[in-house]
């Protein structure tokens, strides 16, 4: 409570004490009471002593960054949800405009020009996906997938999701987190030779409790699902919805999911002009049918 940090707001001890009184807490430790003890760091972080000048700090950070090999120097095939694509110069030019660069999560604030930008974005995504309605960007493609599954559960009034096992483990983790405790997620296997969803396993798992069947095209392994129309038909026969995760850049050559029966489509627009970054340059989309 005794340290004051010039770049951290409200770090003056007197202000900290006033804030604690406002929330009726005795100490900052009370605010962290819900964090399990095993997750809390019991020692000081391994950081260098404070630098006394901006120049010295900059040299230190640039020295750390110089140890990296970047995707500008080498091709990256790591993938896993964030991929190396060529980004046209116009994308950076638009993104560097202050009204976009300084806005968190694309909120409209008081700038009505951003409404126009979002309208243009949604219109072009609608054309690409051949869908009637496109959401504002979500936080990332993982959130878009998880939210789409929850949408399907609310629409159908059911609580079971059948998800293809050929999915990113990280995305599956997000889907499971979003579904708890209301949605039960069951994984459906796939043919390890072709990457295609196991239709026999899907038929055996479908029931009147199933809210949604979720698969991706292309899948996490890069396989094109050729049985999309049959998957959607099986889901609809049991009163379930079909949600398809799609890489939007693939739609230059692949059929949009709505044409083989998808009710809700989702994905990540990182491929459409976002650079890879250490936390990932991500944003999700959710186009449902109009009804």
C-alpha cells in the first residue's frame, strides 16, 4: 500500500484507502479472496530493478524483442487459430486511423461514422457468407463459436451440443466454459484417414435432447468436410440446429455453409487483414439465418 506508480492510476495510498472504504473492504487481500491459494504467486516476480529513464527501458525491451525470430523473417506453419496471411497496406492504413486505433472492441461511442464502417463490414460479410444478418465483431472466433452454440440451445430449448472432435483444444475449452453448467457437450469422432465426421457416430448420438450439431469447414486439421449437407439434414431431422465454423478466406473457393444447411455460421476474421500478434489479432463473426 506504500508504493506509488506514475503510470498506474489511483496508486496513491490515500486514494487506495478511500476506494477500499467505498467498497467496504478492509484490505486489498479481501478483493482476491475468491482466487484459489494454489494460483497465487507467493514471491516477487523475477523482474529487473526499475529503470530510471525511458531510454534505458526502451533499450532493455528492444534487446528482449531482438531475441525473437518473427514471421516477417520466416514462414510460420504453427497455425492453431492464428495464421500468417499477407496483409494489404490499405488494411494498416485504415486501422491506424485514431477513431479505430483508440477504440476498444469496435464500440461506436459518439462517432456515428463507426456505424457506417460497421454497416459496410456487415454488408460485405453477408455477401461473402450469403447470410441475411451478421453480428458486430465478437471478441474472437472462439467466443463466436461458443456463443453460437448457446444461441442454438436457447432457440431450441434444449441443452445438448454435439461437437466434432476435429476441433482446436483451445476452442473446445472455450465452448465448454461458455456452456457450463447448462449445456452438455458431447464429442463426435472423425475418420482419421479423411478427417470427415463419423456420420454413424453422429446418428447414434442424435436425440430429441440435441440442441445443436457443431462442426468446422475446413476443420482444425485443414480437412474439407464434404458431408456438410448430410450432417445438417441429420441435425434437422431431430429438431436440432446446425452450426458451422468457417474460415472466411476459404469462401473464395468453397460453398458458403448456408447452402448445405447451416442455421448459424461463425468464425474468426483474423485472416481478413489482421496481423499475427503475441496475444493474437482476433475478432469473431456470427451470421444466423434472418428468422
